[in-house]
């Protein structure tokens, strides 16, 4: 049971870094720092979008419209932190 909890904890940790990377890449694309016409950049943006969108889309639907500000990654990270602490509290 403990090894399964450690695996889930590590997966949640890696996924939180994927969410952070996705947010940073989206800012770089929005500010024109990164050119999405580059095939490698386009593949990276698409990969991060496909990995994070299934989690962020339901959060975006629940949040009110804040204009151009997207706080769904912050909410997702807070949920991941909560799940990791809950997992540590009940298993370890």
C-alpha cells in the first residue's frame, strides 16, 4: 500500500511540474517570445496542451469569466497539493 501511495505521490508531483511548464510556455507564446511556427515548439505546445487540458477544462467551466486571466492552473496546483497532503496524512 505504501509503495502505491509513493507512486501516486510522484505522479502528482510530475503532473504539477507539467502544469507549471504549460503555463510558462503559454505565457511565452502569448508575449511573442516563442515562435509557434517552429515545428519543435509547436509539438511541445501541443503535448503540454494535451496533457493539461483534460484537467484544466472542467476547472475553467466552474470558474467565472475573468477576462483574459486564466487562474485554472493555480486552482489545479492547489488541488494537487491538497491531494498530496491528504495522501501523506492517511497513508504515511
